[in-house]
C-alpha cells in the first residue's frame, strides 16, 4: 500500500514547494489520518503536528462539528455562485460574523478561494480605489523583503522571497520591498527597539524617495510567518503606524496566519492596535477543513468601490463557496463558544512562552522567541555562537530528526518554527518542547560528528 502510493506519487504528483527530483528519489511520507493535534502516517506513527498543517488547522483535527457543517451544506446546496445578483445563506452569515469580529471600521468582505487569491484581490482593489479617487498615478505598493503573500504571480510579487522572485520571471510592476524587522537575522546586535524604529524609518524614507503621491499602499504580515516566525520589536508597529498616519497611504495587513487567534486576538491587527484598510484572510478561517479565503475591506475603500465604482470586474467561481463558507462559519462559532481566543491570550500563549524560553539555554539555540502560539528557534554553531555554514543544512537536518521522532517542526533556513493548533493542551506543549529539545540534542551530535558538507536534505 505504502509502496503503491509512493510509486504513484513519484510518477504523477508534482508537489508544491518541492524539489521534484530529490523528492522523487527519496519518496514522500504518506499521511493517512489525524486526530486532535496529531497526524498519523501509514506506518502507524503518531506525530505531534506543531505546524497545524500549514498554519491552518487551528481547531485541531477530527472536529465532527466541522464535518457535519460541510455535509449538511453539501446536501442542501453544494454549489451556487454569487455573481449576477444571487447569494446564499452560508456566505452571507459568514460575512456578517467576520465583520462583527473585525475592527469596527471593517464592514465588508470579498471572498476568495485562498490567501494568494486574497492578495491578488488586494492589489486589484488598491489600484481600483486610487483610480476611482482620481489618482491613477498612485499605484506603487511598498512591501517587505522576506514577506510571504502567496504564490500566484501577484502574491509572489508582493511577497519578498528572493528565491521565488528568481524563478518567477518578470514580476508585477510597481511593487518594491523595504527591509524586514528581523532582529536576530539583520540587526548586528543593535538595541532591539532602536532597530525596530530604524526599520519603520526605512518605510518613510522609501515613501519620500518614491513620492507620497505615487505610493498607493503598504502591505505586511503582523508577524512574518513563512519568513521564519519573525516577531518585530515592540517599537516597530507603533512607528510604522505613525509614518502611515502622516501620509495618505492605504495599510494592508496580511492576516492569513495571524488572523483567527494565532496571536491571542481575533486578528493580529488587534494585538498591535492597527486599523488596516484591507485585511487578506485564509488558512485558520476554516481551520483548513475546506479551502476559503477573503479580503476584509474597511469602510474607506468599500464605500468608494460601492458608491463610485460601478461593476468591479473581479471574482472567482468559488468566491463564497457554500460548503466552505458553512465550515468557516461553524469554525468561527466554535472558536467563540469555546473561548479559544482568550485561552490563547491568557493561558496557552503564556504557557508556551515559558516552556519555549527554556530552549534558549540549549547550546544550539541562539534565540528562542514566541508570541501567542507562534514560535521560533534560531540555530547557531555552539562553537562560535554564529550561524552554521549554510551547506550543512542544519535546519533541514533538525526538521528531519523531529519528523522521525514524532514532531512536525518546520525549518526556514536555520530557523525552526512552530505554529501549533490553538487547542493544544499543556501536556502536549510539554511533549512538543521535550521532543524539540531531544531533536536539538541529536542535531548537535550529528553536526559535531559529520566531517563537512554532505548532509543532504532527507525525508528520513
Ligand atoms: C499562506 C499565506 C498566504 C497564501 O495563502 P494560500 O492559501 O496558500 O494561497 C498569504 N499570506 C500569508 C501571510 C500566508 O501565510
């Protein structure tokens, strides 16, 4: 069975974000079921999923209520569109609930099928907004290096992932990138708060260099996810906010990861006191049970699009898909009735922070950081306290050791990251930290014993 699936996988399946050839040689791990915070592979191994799938299974696996919401809706109305003056109850109810949970000035939502489509929608709305305002030259978007905003052409262009840009051909024009508030990686040991202010000052410098009259929007994740769980210094967002308040520029906060409880608030923007004009959402919106995304649209942009725009020639076949919307609605209702947000803020976040910080004393760890239920470990060479040589692949080695010992912890270069389901229990956090520590020990041993390079990426 495993063999068949692996052979067919090799023969026919081009995986996302994978080296096709290397994967084909090594074979994929086959995941067959899941429950709570654990996934199960076809060998029967139970693996603690500290990434919540891909930052999305916020309510954990095996929630019957979500399955029931999907099947009920699929029986009643499996599909209908909301083009051409039609609508259906699940999309409307979800829109209403999202706007109730969002900051007060946000009262409209546009649905998409994913986070990437949400960011494509953002770009179209930003351009349309300024055109309608009689400012067709105000079209430039400032984004950040090492940001992730998806993998469509627009998403990738807004993102600041150099390897993606290198493979992507000509990018969408009119998007530029400023430095990221990555203290461990890029501050050279500067005082963190001064570093945060400098990164915000880079935004103002870029606005002035481009000309305020040409800058349409600034887009950022509250905490960078795929870039390496990068938590900005406390000084960063207030300083960015102060810069944006001085100029007439839209703020887009990409909530695809930070939305729906990850930082202990409904939205990351609330944690940082931001009032975005546009908030792309996806992932935790449905806890990943069915694909759905969207853009929460603040009154300023929404009213312009509505009052002055005429028909907006944009939308997707699956915008507001009934079954996806029904699952997302049930997901949000469960998060609310079970007090998930409060639990992350008051209990699980602080507990993880305490346990995670213990890993900072490990010789392989240069920094351990967390906020809410997102966390990172920066791997360093114990001999020098500096980064390992990239060719050693320390991060991938650690990730593979984790997987083999029953823990999904992802690597971004030599940064290990976690983003567990928001329903994780204290004893499961203990297990996560214990397994991470054991994996760090094993990684250190393997790195110490290996001559130089070839520790290839393996899916052991
Ligand atoms: C995952 C992600 C996206 C893209 O979402 P998809 O559903 O994969 O298209 C966009 N922004 C952020 C911050 C993400 O983490």
